[in-house]
């Protein structure tokens, strides 16, 4: 499998959007649809793949680290909730 040595234009656009989505006004899901013609679910799948890339970390380390922290915190919350339901 050939791995690109740089982020694609779309990946860069997604990171830029994530960095400043609040300036778009309105609901984030609506802005995602307008900007990328993607469902919110697909956008978040792509974003998850992008932030796992070392290239994304090089491109915007502060943003990527913040997004990884948010994802990890949400995952921990989900896990704790599931564990408490099974008790």
C-alpha cells in the first residue's frame, strides 16, 4: 500500500474547518454539509482517520492534540457509563 507523504487538500480543509468551524455560524452539522457535502457521521469518520495520522500532527499539532484529548475523554466517559450500567 502506497502512503502519501503529505495531507490531501481535503484533509487540510477538514483540519482548517475544525480549527475555525465556529466562525461559520449556525449548526456545525449544517456547516459540514454545506462545506464538504458530507453527512456529519462521515465527516467525523474522516476526521478520526486524519487526527490519527502523524502528518496531521505535523501540520497542526495543537489542534490535533486537542482533538485527540477530546476524543479520548469522550471514549473514557462512554466506557465508564457502560461499566456502570453493567454493575
